[in-house]
C-alpha cells in the first residue's frame, strides 16, 4: 500500500529567542500525533533533515531586522501555500522593536569596536510588513494549545478558533480577582488579547501585554486610569513598550506619553 501523502510543514526562524519554536516541541504527546498528520520538512531547531519546498504550511518565528531577512522572508513566502507567523517578534517586531524609538546608529557606535562590520536595519518589524500573512498567532511565547488549534484548522480547511477578546475575560473565567480594582496594580489586561491562561494575574501581578492588543482596544481609557492609580506618563509609556511595543495600538498610545 502506498504511503499516505502528508502535508509538508516548515518552521522558520528570524530575529528571535527561539521560545515560540520551543512551544511546538513542548507539545510532547500532541507532537507525536501531529507528526502522523504532517511531514516536518524543515525545522532546524529540531532536525537537520531538509526537504525542498514548496511547503503546505510554514510557521515563521522572529522579526525582520537585517537586509538578509527581507530577502529570506520573500523566499519563504514564495515557497509556502499558507504562512502563519508565531509570537510577538513575528507579529509585532518583538522586544527588539524598542530600537524603533531610538537611534540604531548610535547604539552600534557605542557597543561595537568596528561599526562598519554591522549590517542591520534601523527597525525591527513584523513579518506582515514585508509579505502577505495568512494568520498571526500572538504571544511571548505562544500558547501550545492555540498553536495546535491553528495547525488543525489549516490542515482541515477551516478558520482557527482563537479568542480576540481581552485578558480580563480570561481572568473572570478563571475566577481571578481584578488586580487593578483590588490592589491598584497597573495592568494591561483590559487591552491585551487573551491566550496566556492568566499566567501573571494568577500570581497577583499585572498583565504585561504578552499577547498584544486585543480587537479594538481602548488604550486611551486605560492610560487615563493608570494615571489615576499614580502612574506617571513615563510609567505608562514603558508599560506599552514591552514585548509588543511596535504593535500599532500600543505604539501609538506610548507615543502620547513620556
């Protein structure tokens, strides 16, 4: 009997810490089931085996920070039927997008003995700023459960069931008391997309916005309330400038404070 033809999966890395790729490996038992449904054709984090494209699904981690990255992501897009970006770096530029607010040339001059050897862009940007993307999976790192849902959806020709509501909804569902109301703790939960399982708020800490802006976030209202809690303009700016600093809603709000 001929072997069933499985869709080809590729996993690519650009400027990132590898954490979202590790979320795929952390699927453990589910990963074994996944490998029965797809053929992992390119995944340098896990195997040296390389199969040439085209690929049915490409998962892309990391932001675009060098001229080489720009050329490489265009080639990945050309070889991929479906391109899914995973994590804050790939969907918003990541923590390294803090460079977008300062002078990269000055950083290079201060840090490197031979700046002329450094070939980099002045910005760190999302994959979607350079090529078309079929789906963006948020998180720093992503949720392995959401990743499995997205892969299942694309392999079965349906829309992924990933929440777009705020982290506050997730806190309520998990029975967690609001940190801002109960303790006056600065928290980005009201404007952050759900998905982490209330990881920080469940430990009596405010949300850091790891999953980026929710759908239609009212960042101005939250910023005003944070100031009522005693945060300075600089404090508010720093809250919005973390893992998803270059996400449009967070970036625009941060630029109004300082």
